[in-house]
C-alpha cells in the first residue's frame, strides 16, 4: 500500500507523493515550525501495548506547520506572486484549449473560467468551514453528497481544466482539492490567501509517517531557505549592512533567513560607492551564479553609483536598488552656503541613518539636519549628510528587540526600507 506525504492548507491537499519525498517544501518553513501531532497513519493501540517502543513516535508524528499569512512573505520573495499564479493558470488553460482542438468538430468546446472567476470559486468559502468527513462508496448519491455545498455549482467546476484525479474525491475538501488545485502548490497558496478568512489557516507538511515507514530518511526534511535561494546583500558601508540585518531579524523574521550580508561583523570591503561598483564589475567578469542585490544610499553619491551600475546591464541574478524615496524626506531641515532651509533630500542626502527614529528622546535634542557638502555634476545635484548620524545609529543599537517591535521607537521608515528591500529581492532571478 505504501505511505504518502502531503502539503496541505487546512484540509486541502496541494501536493501529494507516495513512497518518495516528492517536491521539497522545507523552504516554506523555519526552524520553529516543527511540531508533533497524532496521525491516522500510526496504530496507537500497538504502542499502548508496547510502551517501551514509544520513542518511535517522535519521528512518526513530526510535521511542519505555519499559518498561511506567514507563508506568503516567503513565497513573494521567491517570485511566487499572484501574478505568477495568473500566468500559470493561463498556461494551463491554453494547453487545455489546444487539447480541445483535437476533438470532433461538432463537440462543444469548453469555455474556461477566467483567472478572476477561478480565484473567486476557490475562495467561495473559508477553508476552515469545509467538511472533511469521508462519504462511503455505498452511500446513495455519494458524488453529490461528497461535493457538499459545491454540488449546486457543479457546472461552474466543469469550466476548469481537468487533471488526472479530477474525479477522486470523498468530501468537500477533497472535491475542492481535486477540481481546483490544478496549479503548483505555491500558486494555490497565493490564491487561497485572497480570502482574508484563510489568513490563520495552517499550511502543513506532514512528513513523519513516510519517515516512520522507512521510505525517506529524516535528514531529507529540513526547514529553512535553501542555499541557491539565498540573496547576498552588498552595501556601500558596514553600518548599512548592520542596520538592515538587525532590522530584518527583528521586524521581518519570516524572511530574514533569505539574506546574507558581506562581512558585517568583521570588516567591510566596499567603503564608498566607487568600491561597490568595482565589486559588481568584478562579479560580472567571473560570471558569478549567486543571487546578489547591491544596495545604495538614497543620496547623490548613491544615485550616481546606481546609474553607473545600471549601465553595466546586470544579469537576472544580480540587481541594484536605492534606498526608497519617502514622503518624510520631502521637507527636511538642511544647512548650506545660504544658511538653514527646508529641502527635499530624496536622492540627495537620505543615507540609511535617516530611516531610523530621529528623535533621540532627550531634552533639548537638536532637530535632525542635513549639511550639504559637495555638488555632483553627473546627476546635477548636491550631496549631503545627516549631522551626528552616529548618535542616531547608536540610539538604534541601544534599543531592546521588544522596544523595536512594540515600543515607542519609531520604526515606520525602516519598515518601508525593508519592504522595498524584500520587493527588490523578489525580482532577482536565480540561475537555473
């Protein structure tokens, strides 16, 4: 008979393998997502009679579990977006249309659901509300009873391209799985997430039974991002790397393991924008296969270097970005040859320290101010720097982790920076 391993969202099966591992979904989870739960695959009566063998249950009951809302950021950074799901669905429909063309001319051709209609059907009911009880084969009107509330819309389900197991169902959940889960597991997770009621539904990968049965070694099931999925972040200074790494670990822990930084604890090789551009040129010459994201400050020197890097025509596995423009920087106190004024510092003086909380929390604290220093002819803009920037970074490092998560320290700007970083990281394409 064999043993299966399934990736599920709620009680909806998204991926099924029997007697072998199948797709590796460990990257969806992190170390804290390993749990033990009872399973129908284990004869617990046997272990009640043989308590000396209960240790075997440790592996048999293991699984990964994580809420759908916490899976989504990991999907996004790997490029498994809703738009990617749309493209996959349209490709499936196109293939189905091609197959239909081989039918008899008089046969009525299928009018397949649009992607929006498909998503609406998949999200018609919260997954937690669907019934999973097995309807026996001997039950009168078994098919209709198994379809449950979906039976009233059976004609709509006929407008979905069919897969090999489209008639293999015995409950509402298995019917939805057989008829709707025709895309990759990653795409279906994005689609089911469109129903806000599914946000806290668990995504599970129950590998314990197949390990217990001896089909797959336990070592094959590991949580965390895979090496080829990691992204190297190269910054123009050590402070940029340290601030971003700490912010990711505390404020975006669900995706922090995707990012590697260059020597942030020991030393930094790229002091200044010029050296970072040279580093990028060097990587291009050796045709490096790693995923790399070059991050420049949102100041005049950063913009100048960013434009130089754009001219290099980076391959798909490399990408460059500037720290994001923010509304908070459009009216900022600045000091120049003509005295103090209010200026837009986006693209001219917004280094990473500007994204920190600029209220040091002390009396008579001077208002944050930029001092203009030199004019960059190549981009026709003045370059400036934040006064006493070390004080703001020190204030950031002095905050306890919980203070950054839920305290009075203002993380609104650094969160916007992290969101921009994650978005750009999702656009880096690994070399296959």
